[in-house]
C-alpha cells in the first residue's frame, strides 16, 4: 500500500503536540531585503520555529516566489502563504491559509474569493488549510479591517468570538485564527482565547500585537495552539529576542534520549 505523505497541517499539529504550542514566524516581503530575510529564516529554523508564514495585507513589491525560494534554500521549515489577497499564491510554497473572514459579513471574503482561487490552488497543488479568520479589535484600525471592509469583534465580547469559531467548526473548517492585526496596539485578550478554546475543539492561532515573550506565553496558557509574531522582529532584528520568543511559546521541554 502506498503511504500518503504527511500534510503540512498534520505536521503543524504534531509539532504543537510535541512543544505544547507552535511558533509561527510571519514575514512580510515588503519589510525585508534578501540578506535580512535569509538571516531571520535561518535563525528561526535554528531556534526551533515550527513554520514560516509569508504574506501581507498589501504587497507593494511582488517578490513572493523569489522570497519563498530563498527561504526554502536555507531551511526545511514549512512555508505557508498568509494571503492578503487572491493574488498572493505561489507554487513555491508548501501550503496556504485558506482564510474565510467569518467575523465579517463581506461575501467576497467569506466565499467569493475562495471560488475564484480554488482552481488555481488545485493546479498548483498547493495545500489549502481551511482557516476561520477573525479580526479582533486592537485599539486602532488595521489594514485587514480596512481592506476587507469589515468591523472587528469587540475585545470585551469573548462569547461572540467563541460562537463564531464554533460555527466555523460545525462548517468543517480546520483551524481558527484570532487576529489583532499587524502593529496592533493591543493583542487578543487572554479571556477571549480561553473562551474560544473551551467552546470549540479547533486549534487556535493568535497573532497581532505580541511583542514580549511573557505576552506570548500568556496566550499559550490561555489556550492558543499557535502564536504568530512578525512585526516585532521587523523592529528588533535580534537573534536573542527571536530565541526568547520561540522558547516562550514552546512550553514543553523537549524529551532527551
């Protein structure tokens, strides 16, 4: 019998189980030159990051294919597209977050764009990871809410977020992403993460506004399965800082033989 190759999604879940939670490094191609891109990708792999997300709400210089090839030349980490639009697809990637903006009511971001891009993903043989995407109020407007023409869920309404994720689970989605937004003033509240993780069995990704290792650890303790950090590294560009962030998310100590 021919064994199927493990999917990127199954590898992510296995890594999460091994470490207690997974760390996902987010790279916006507009924010890195080639040298800094290779450095942070290499450091992320060395320090145990679980995958690299690549994409942005608005991509001014289209270098997606090129940058993914560069990353894959220096690391074996899965490279997953985090698309800001249906234009952000590449056969060079290992998978793509197939985002449905369930917190909004804009039909294009709920299903319309998905229909348009689905045949392209099939042709590229790019693994789609069905993702319930929720924008959470972070204290200021974000690029994601502006581009999608949708309102974020109020940060003091965890039950609303929990109900949305539960609906997404019943609809067959694979994972939930609670997004405060790039450069957010406030990260997703722990109370909301807790409510979502207790209401639904979907793994929960949390991103936006996470700048300190202690903050990342609190998200995991509240129930986050994966923590995404990107904007903070654009500011720091520091190896020790990256390592501390990854270690804060990996709450389980690796077993030694």
